[in-house]
């Protein structure tokens, strides 16, 4: 058969779950991973161990792949261009991916296409930050390294000019953003294929703790049809205008005065879409695979009234197996997703999904399981 | 973490789909496969290529596995005993598995524990068959090789003493069974764990074409609650009495006079349970993994009113990829499961699942997709 080979760069849990979703599709998977112990490397047959920052490694890896896609945004832009010049389909392509790699480029482009964003500016030093703060109703403001931040890393909540010194010490470009007065965070997830087909998942509510995603509720409770439609249209428009191929997560603020503003973009399967594995007809992972291969996309609609995802973070106790037994016994409907990672405090090592008709109960079940696995709940 | 390693003997599609189900559970998988091209070997990281009929190969393979389970029933009984003597947990164990390996042993044991079976007898030659036929209202009767038959292979529908010569030519033991007057075939699937927990899936209807499973409907339409309960209890009783660990499929005849009789047993995930991947809270594959590891079992209840599975058989055209594109485009809710196998006429190369509230529509969608992939439907 001529079933294609997907080359996945990066061995994290997103690659692991994309491989899982590719198995029933009959798709062959080839993985470029840093180490054989990486989450995805544990479960994929065809693994190349190597450094994604090295162009020769990428070129060797790309041989025998029908398309290249990504577990993360860190492959250097110029390498992606070089691979593209070699004739390898890169999905999403470098011209799209740069918007997920560089927050400065992303903001400039979104403003250009009329997408509502927090007020922002590239800043060179603390004085710049202070001037920006004056324009946006004063401190606090948010500073972000333009490249490489995630899960609260590379992000500073700055309350004064003095606190604004720190982010510049690394000597990397910094973006300042107003502190948005938001009531909650939402995410609009869409998937788009090369021939332009696109699907939109229900807009979800995403709750963060200490800058890390903690809970996702699908669909977002009490979200007006109007805002939900706006968020989906916005995400579809960004996907089309930026020519994104594959999964695009648009993280949003819902402001206290009822608007939505774009916070971040991710061009790969995303934590805010993990609920779809057990809660949607077609998961984000399956649709990402389908999109990068230009296969017809699957139905993104929910299968349950409510689906809740809670991340499982590592706690103080390194062995989760006994807690895992307990959670399975307590809730036979619980959907556990473990990443095969060593437990370290605060590290994402898995997630759980629950679904049903009663949101309070569905939420309680997911929270209990995640808390029990982490060790913060002990009964 | 101390997450365990499951050793899977056999590289077919059942192993492939069990691995897929083990990924979210965080379970490590080690595979003993005949060739690197086998269905499961394409998607598992830790693969040993070797012959399951060789005890030394099995012993080498078992090192580093916390438990051994199976994709098929063909590992020699005495090898399983030897591994067990080495201290390796074998699940299901040899004393259970022998009932799936040897139809003579199976029939004798089921009769002993009071399970209703077709009338049957071990026969030595055509004269024996003729004598048996006289006792069961005459020809036709069914002859089966006691070991090694599957999917209609090793089974003869015999209309006369003359036709009864053929099965004895191979010189292997043969079982004669009456031709049961049945209205349809059912399957009762259960999963049992070492500590004795067991779950029962809804009883399904299984339709065969030319001795090969074609369509499975879950739950079996118009099955009385009484017969459904009887079938589930029967399967749970067989699992307990035979000390089956893991998935047990009990294939049944529903007779025209409203009884159920046991046709075959399989002690592994089974074609009649494939619907559960998309139609049940916990699939047969996930529950098989949970059972062999003595983890608490997951909920076997259906997620949809109706789920239909149709097998995808190979047709005359060796490349299914274009047909696969067409099916995805036609039905975005279709769940395709491809096995990564080369297409040969009549070979099972995948299956499709559909689900919904309207049985006629759900059935039509599954049949259309399976027929289109095979090439017997061209619009």
C-alpha cells in the first residue's frame, strides 16, 4: 500500500499521542527524538536519535518521510526553509510557524490582519517598559521573551520599573503587553489542511495555575453563542491568513467587558485540545495527522455534554503507580493518559479526561483524579 | 516509575491495537513478532523478531516482561507451562488457554460445567461421522480440526459420508458437531482479572460471510433481556470456571427455538469486540491490558445507542489509499482502523466503526465504507 510516512520532530507527549492517533489511520510514523527515553520514543517503532538544531540531522531524518511535522516550535526557521527547498513538505510551513516561534512577528501580523490583541510593544530596556506602562494605564505589565517561552517560563509579571530590569539580563528581545482585565481564558482550536478544508472544535475554557494549564472545560460554560462564534471565526481566519497547516490553538482572553483578545498561538496539538481524545468524534491528534497529510478532516464535534481535562503534574512522590491503581478503581469511567515520563515536582506527566452530563460531577472526578495522582489529595 | 512491561506474543492486528490502547495507560509494550513487517511490529518500539514455537526464544523474550499475553492461541502448551515454571505470569494461563487451543478439551470442559453446546463427538473416520450424523438427525454435520482452525479454515460443512473423508486426510484429530438450527450468531465478551474482577460488554450480533466475520452490531438488535442476561452470565461463568485472565470472547448461536449454545471461545481481544474501540467507555483492548496487569477494570458500557463494526477485506486492487481518502471525505464521523497489512483478496486488512441513534443509517455507513475500501462498492 502507499500509505504515507509522517516524520515527527520532537519526542514529547504530543508526539506520543499523535503516534497513538496515527495507528488506526494506518499511518507510519518516524520520530526524531533527543533520547530513547523521551515520551514518544518509548512507543514508536521507527526512532532516530538526534538534534533537531542540526540541519544535517534533519536532512537525514527527512529522507523517507512524506511530510514533516512537529511536537514543538523550536526547529530553527532557516533549517525549515532549507528542508522546504529540498522539496520536503513541512507542515505547518516555516512562514506560518514563525508566528508561533516569535511573539513579535505574531503580534505584528495579527494586528495587520485586524485580529484583536492586547496592547503591546517590543521594548529594549526598563525605561521603554516604563514608557509603555504609562500608555496602558500604568503598571503592572507583562513582559515576555519574544522566543522560547512556554508554561509561564520566559514570562514576567512586572509591577514597577525596578522589576522590569530582570527580563533584559539575558540579552534577548522582549515584548511588553498590557495586563488584560480578563474574566477567564478560552481557547479556540481549529485544524486546517493544505487544500483549505478546516474544522473548528468547540471553544473551551482553560484554567491556569501558576502559569500552567490546570483544567480545560469543553465547551466553555456560559459562553455566549456570539462570542463562541467570534472566537471560532477568528481562529479559522488566523489559520487561513497565516496559511497554517495542521492544528492551531488560539489562546484567548475573555475580557471583563465582553471582548476576546488573542493571547498566544500554537501550531501543533495543544494542551487545550487534549479533552478531544475522549470527548470529540475526532481528536485533535487524529485531525492533525489527517491535515498534514492532506486527508479529509474528521468531525470535531463533542460526543458528550461536558468533557473536562485536568493535567497531572508531578508531586513529591516519584512513583505514581499506586495512586494510578486507586484512581482506576475509584472511577471506572476515568480516562487516564500517562506520558511515560519520570515524575518531577510540577512536571506535566499525564492528564485525565472525564465526561458526562453534569458539569459539577465531571469536574470533580477529573480534579480528584489529577490531585490524587499528584499527591495533593490523599483520600 | 514502576509502570510495568507487557510482553505480547504475536505481531498481528490484535497486538497492534492492544499496544495502541496501552499507550495512554503508560504501559510499556514488548513484542515478539515473526517479522519486522508484521502489523504490530510497525508501531511498537521494543520488538523482538523470533519464533514463538521455540522455547529459548520465548524465555529470552520473557526477560524484562512483567507479564506475558497473546495475540493468538498458537504458542505450544508445554512452552507456556515451562515459562510459568520459570515464574513468569502467563495471562491467560496455559490451563485456561488450552480450551481455546483444543476444541475437544473445550467441549468436554463446557459440558462438565453445564454450559449448553451443540451435540458433538471426537471422530476418527468417515464411518464415525456417519454414525454421529444418525444420532443428530442426519447430515449435514460440521467437522472441525481440533486445533488450529480459524476464520472458516479447518472447518468443513459435510453433507454425506463421502464428503466426510476429506478432513481426515491431514491425520489430525477431528471434532464432529451437529448443524445447529440457528437464527443468528451472537458474541458475549467479558474481561476478567487475577483478583477476580470481571466486566461484561453488551452482547453483540455477529454476521459471517463465507465463514469470516463481516459485521458486528452492538448491542444485538431485538435480543430479549433474558437471553442477553443468560449470555453474559454464561460468559462470566466460563471465565471464572476456566480461570481465564484477560478478554474472553464467547461466540454463540441463538437457535430458532430461542436457546443459546456456545460455538467457540477465544481468550484474547476478538473481532466481535472491535466495536468497543469507538463504541464503549473502555475498549476490549484497554481492558485486556488492565486485566493481565491486574489493574482495576474500566467501564464496558456503550457510549452510543448503536455501534456497527464492518471488517475491511482485501479486494482485487492492492492499493486502498484512494478508497480510504474517499471514505473519509464521504463520512467525517467514520472511524477507520487500518492494520498496515498488504492487501490480498479476502484478507482482513482493517475495520471500520460507526455509531449513532439510527441503526439502519449506522449500518449503511459502515457497510458502505467497508465495501468501498474492498472495491465491491464503487460509487
